[in-house]
């Protein structure tokens, strides 16, 4: 199978831009579709995404456009870095343009609120028959770290392992390393659900909780993530890897974490709507928390950590109530 040297990326936020830079530095031409005209203008004129990745010089081989047309789909490699809640509508529009031999790579993290679907589930519903052409990327990776060529490792998961092996060289270089997984469901759920726990970890920080409290909260949260994910078809071992505990560690403790920072602000007394309206970027855990909470109710899983975060985000529960989730669980065994 031959892959041409042009890659199309949909989504010009910080992560989509960082992925574009990494691939461009591997010698590929990049067609980068962005929603905002000012972002396209900034990239074309200054070789910089001043809105979402300021201060990072981009290779000249990255071409930005706001036109979502057939030219973008001439590349076999289509990478999606679109916020989860907009993936379905974007795919519906793109469907007539996507070729049968296209390779579809998702780099977003989240759960669709309306359907409670994973991103792979959304792709399957809009584009039936893509199972063996679909790859998902997840792992501990901040956009600025990747853009600054700091060593980063992520997981590429697919039901088609031979396809992943052909795609890996597009991403891999001295500072960016990909690892292989067969567990598409587990990798996506790990990347999505850890955002919820990380909001809670930020709340613990924001209310002045101790490091011991935070560690217990994160650990119990991970246990709930594993319990829910197993029911949804994930492999438990996946949560010991990059897309599980690796991504959770980064997002729950990292200063660049949008989800942790959302939690910190909540813990310090800011209102959810105020925080969300003041940010250009998306904290996916806010949306995923509602879907995850509804899934725990659907499958009757005791999940006090997920429930406490949901109630703080959507039911005006006091952030201080989050500590109660550690003593609410009736279980007496650890794992």
C-alpha cells in the first residue's frame, strides 16, 4: 500500500496544529482545515497559529484553509482533531468526499453527549464499514510539548494492525513515538474518561485539598473508569498503558491541563458557565462527564467520583462535596 506525501488534518486548534507541525517536520505536506478565518490567515501570513498555539513557528509545508471541499480529500490520510461534540456533524458534511480507500485517524478525546457514543462509535454510525480503516490516537501529550519537540509517546489503536504499522512512520521521529494497541474501545475511553477524573483532581487542588486526598481521589476515579470501560468492551490491561494511567497522570497533575485548570477554577469559586465562556479551548471532560454519568446509571454501576463531578458541573453542587465521594462507596476492597 502506497501512502502519498500529503496529509490532511481537520481541526486547527492547539492539538491539530501541533500534530500538523510534527508530521510536517517528518517531510510531509499538510493541508490543515481550520474553522476560523483569522487562524488560516495567521498560518498563511505568519506561519503561526496565534490564536491557539502562539509562539510556535510552523513549517512552510503547512497550508491552512477554511474551505471544506474536495481538494482536501485527495490525500489518503485524513486526520481528525475536531472537538468531540462536533465530530458527527462534520462527518455528515464530509461523507460525500471521503474516498473508499481513505485512512481515517482520530486524535480527539471525548464522549458524545447526545448519544453517549465513543468517537469510534460516531464514525461507525456515520461511515458504516470503516472498522478496518480507522485508527485512534491517545496518550499523555500536551500540544505545546509536541510543538516544542519534547519527547512524547502515544498509543495508536486499530482493529487493523498492519494498517497501523504502515501509518506509524508518518508520526514517529526522535521526539515523538507511537505504540501499537488492538483495543480501540479501551484507548478511546481511557483518553475520554480521564478528563472527568482530572477535573475532579483540579477541584481538590482548588479547594486546598491535600496531596494524599488528591492521590486517593484519582485512584478511586481510575477504578470507576475501569469498571465502566470493561462493561463497554474495553480490556482492563489497556488502562495500565499510555492511554490509561499515563494520560491520567499528565492531565490530573499537569499545569497545561485544560480539565485540571477547569477544576481548579471551580474549586476556587468560579461558575462553570463563566469559565467555559472565557476560554477559546475546550475542556472535553465537561461534556464527557454528563455522558459518563448517564452510562453509569444505565448500567447501574456505583460511581461516586463520576457522580460527584457531574453534580458539581451540572447540578450546582458545592465543590467541597467532592471529598465525600471518597467515603460514599460501599465497597471495602481496593481493586
